[in-house]
C-alpha cells in the first residue's frame, strides 16, 4: 500500500482548519537569564465531540441465520442475541425474547428458532431491550430477500427467490420502480461497497416464457454510517513528561461491525507522520521559537480502499503561564491607624496576556481586574478594625492561578466591651458536665488578654493573638451556680462584660427506701410508712413507689427532700418494694426492701377422732387442732377442762394432733389454742363422753350416732325428742355459758345402751360450729330386720348423723348407709349453741 494513495483517499472530506491548542511543559533557556527556565504549556482545543458509548451501545443486537428478513412460510430462522463486550458473558444466565412487545420466551442460551412473522427483540438481566428485527414469513410466489442491516462499505447481496413450484426464466431488480439489473442465470444481485447513494426501496420481478410474470415484496434499504468522523485529541504523555504529547484519533464502530479493522493516519501540515492500526501518536511539543504553528489532523479508513473519514485540522500554539506575583502594601509597615488608606499592588514579572489579578483578605475576595499588558494592578482600601489580618493576591492567564506571599496588616484600636457566652451541651446545665465560657470582643487590636470570673473570683485567663475570642472550659459542680463575667484588655484599657447567670442542676442520687412499721414485725391490718428520699438532687423531685416493679403511688417533693406513702397491710402486700427518684435528669431506683406481712392465727377448730361409735375407756383418741389462717410457724396447745395436755408445732402451717389414751377421768370438755406470736386464739370446747359411765357430757354440736332397739312407741318418743332438742335458731347459749347450772347439764347427759351396730360408725366429735352459725344435717333411718344384729328385731334403729357441709350445700346420701334403709326423718337446720341431749333408753 503506497502512502500517497492513502494520503489522498480522504482528500475530498477535508474541512477548514481548526485550532488545536496543546498544553505541555518544556524547559527552554531564557535569553539573558543564565540558567533560568520558562514553562511552556500546550493545550488541546477539541472542536467536535467524540463518538463514545451511547445508550444504544448498552443494547444487545440480533443477527439472523439465514441473514434474510423475508423467508417462505414453513421455513425456520435462527435468532442470535449478541451481548456487548463489556457485559461479562459468564454472568448472563437468561435471555428474554419479545414478539410484538410481549414476552415470547426465556432461554438459557442466546439463540431462538422462530417460524412466525413479527417484530422480535431480546434482552438480558442487565441490559436494555435490543432494537427490533422484523421477520416476514411469506406465502407469495416470489420474494426479495435482504439482510436486516447494511453499513457503509458493505458488500450487500439481494436474493430474488421464487417458490419451489415455480421456475422463472429471467429476474429483474428494481429500485424506486426503475430497473437496476436483469439476470437469467442467478437470483442474487450484489451491491459492492454500499454507500448512502444506495438507499431506497427495492423489489424484484420474475418472468416465465409463454406463461406469466411475478412481482415480489418491497424492501427498504438504508445504509448506516460505519463510524463517525474521527476527532483528534491531545494529552500529556505519562512516560516522557515534559517532552512529548500524545495525539489520539477517536471514532466508534457499531457493535455488529466491531470486527472491522480501521487504519489510522496522522498528518502534520501536508506530511504524513504515521500509518497503521494504532489510533495514537506521540509527538514533541513546539518551542517558543515557532512563530507559525503547524496544523495537525488524522484519518480513519476501512481497509485499503473502504470508507475513509478525516478529522478537523487543529493548530498548536505555545503560551507562557504567569509567574508568582508579588504583593506590596503602601504605606509600608505592619501597623496602620484605623481610618487610613492602604494601597495594595500585585504584579507578575512574566506571563502571556491577558492576566487576571485578584486581591484577598483572609481568603475573602476584595476585587479583581484583568490587564492586557505588563505592570500589574493596584487596589486602594480605607481600613477599619475589621481589616486587620493577612492579605495576598493571585495572577491567572488561563493556566492556573499563581498566589503571592501573604502580607500582614494590623489596625490598632482599643477593645470593645466583650460578650460572654456560656456554651452548654444541652438546655439544662447538669453537674458533672463541662461548659465552655467564651469571651469575645468584636473590636480591638490583638493581642488581647481575656480573663474569666465567677462571682468576682478569677477563674483563669488566656491571651489571643488573633481577632478570635478566648474560651475557658469548666467542669461543673453544684457550687458553680452563680454569676459569671469576662474581661478583655489589649493594653488600651480593660473592658468587663455583662454578667451571665448559671444554674447548675444536680441529678437525683440513688434514693433510700425505708419501711417504717409500728412494731418489729409487719402484721396484717397495720399501717406502714414507705419513706423514699434521695440525699442529693435539684428539686423538684418526683418519687414513685413500686411493689414487685408494679407502680403503687407517685408523689412530688417541690423543695427536695423525701416523701412518704402509707399502706394498710393485707396478706397480699408481702413482697419486694422499691422506689424511684426523678428530677428530669434520669430516674434512679433504690435497692429492694422485702416486706413480709404476718397474719395472726385465727380461732382454731378442735376435732376429736375416736376408733368406735362410742368412746370407751382404753380407746386411743386423736385431738386435731387447726387454724384456717395464720402465718407459720404456729404452736398448738391442747386442754382438758382448761388443764394443759400438751403442745405441738406446725412449722409450715396447717394443724397439729395429740393422741390420748382414754380413762374414766377423760370425760369432759376439750379445747385447743393456736399462737404464732401475735396472740393466742382459743377454740370452742368439744365435749367427750364415754360409754359405761353414768354421766356423759356433750358439746354444742355433739357429733355421734345414737341407736338402740325401740318399739313403735319408743320411735315416736325418739322423734319427738329429736324435734325438741335440735337447735331452732342461731345465737343460743354455748356450752360454756355460765347461766347453765350443773343440774341442767347432768339431766341432759345422754346414756347409751345396747348399741352394737353403732360401734362400726367411727364417730367424730368436733366443734364444727366455731362461729355459732353453721348448717347441721340430721337424719333418722329405719334398718330392715336381719340386716344388723339388734336386741329386738322389731325395734327401730335411730341414726343421728351430724355433718358440716359447705355453705349453701345440702348433705347428700352417704355410701355407708345400710342397704335397704329408709329415711323416716331428715332436716337441715342452723345449729343451736346449746348442747344436744340424746334421749334416755
């Protein structure tokens, strides 16, 4: 390939030259300055945008096999979804296919076989949908087939194809209705190196001699640009910094033609610098001696004779950046009285015009001005106290600003009255926190000495050499409440600030809970005082009382101190108590104080259990004493006619028993006593009578069984006596009633004879009516002859049973009733306190 042929292949596309300005650093001896150096910078002016990756580049592209958009009905076309190179193929796990905008199918691979007409698209999980490809499955006799895409320089094949059942003698290709080519040998028509002039609507026709002619479908061919016009850019070389610059010829191939090889040529004026597949070129930058900078451009061409396009021409120029400017102040000196005028002058010794000068005071811009010649720029300022500080200037001619050294200016004035500010971490000032006292005078020449005071007592001082104020940090305690002030002095008279009050809040300390009881032990019914008090804490303090973490009461102490809560005790008040103190700075909980409420023992119940129906001398009788309520341990004492028999302890509550071997002297009244340290309680008396004695005693509710053989008249007497003797209403006199005479007692003592069946009933003697108001159940039954041994078979066995059912519950038939027995008398009544006397046999 000759260089001259390549040189003029794109000559027709030349355009007017454009300016390409390169920035580059060069070392060049300055005349008359010995070994001093001057920096030469080269810049690039890009006149056209680079064709980079567009939104379309992020789309997949569909190709066809066979490469036709029109095929006969019944044939198959394979679609392939091509993913761009910057998508990692190994990450693509699925392809979505669309037909007419609806999802057609999802495939694991990038191919799909189709047999239906329509517009097809594909998409991956991280891409946009591709452009659509239209397929036509035709049932016509003659079709014209063309590829879906045509680019500049492509060799395009158009195929005129007849149905298998038709044989044609000649075929003709038409564009815009005009004949382009006629063939009687081949059905393919070729367009070599397609260009924009080949755009148009194409169709073909076929002729069969002596028969008929056919016309195909219409296809529109639009030749697309293979690559845009290249753009020449320049950048500094990272490998040979300061001596070369890299020129790049940039353009972009479409994804479907990414395999096309482009040749690049670089030119300087009319001389080619480089030819090859490389799109970059390194060149040396120009020096300041070049008065007529050359033009540079590049060309991109497809192969040796394909599409060729040329960039715009750009020119290189060299400019001198400004040197570091110098700032001067007039009048000279650091101290200037307030109100005087100061002239600021800024000048750079060298640099290509135009130069922009800017003036700054403590990084605040004061003004700027652009000059076209050497000499610098000046600015006049009438100074005040705020103008003290550092000044500098900058010079910039487009290659980056250069900054001068700073100059200090001090305007001497007395300090103004300072302002004291107390900076706290939150709205309330709390003990233990650190506050910052900040003192600042808005006017005054530094250095300034700041002093801090608390109630006229010096806290500390700080000397400041700038216009800022001074700070003093103070860890707070309760004693730091009060008034604060600060003082500023720069040697021209001290000034005192106004006072600032500070109220230091003290968080509530952990409170102490005290439980005050009227005696050593807390007893049910007592009133106890729960006293909660925090030793430290700013008022008001809110106190809360808790039992097992359940709130009981809350109370406020507006002036501090503690508060009390009174509680009338029940058994449910046993548990752990605590209290809480809160003054808005965090609640504090006391330690837990346990409280155990002791319950006095209730009146016990005494029960006598004998082995037989009637107690006899020699029997072993169990005396059972039990208090229904009372905190353990409970001591029980047993008495016979108020004479102690013995005692027993119930450590865990409940009752206690005493066994007694009966003698003739054991007849009489028995009682017991329960005591848990809160006062002894005595049961009611229970009488005990034994068979074989002439006299026996009975209690207010003598629980036993009376029986015998009675005649018909005897049964009536028994029933009459039962009716008369059963108690008629509550509130009768108890056994221990002093109004009763011994004679009355003796008359009513029953004597039991000939009752062998009774010995099987295991009587129980019990003061079952300790409150004098329990329900008593009595029942008399007849036992048929032969069921039990008796003295007279015709007599009636009377059974008297006394029970203590639960309140409101009637007594039921007992399983131990004799078989075949029938009730001849039953009644539920309130037990009478007076003694029950059984009838004499």
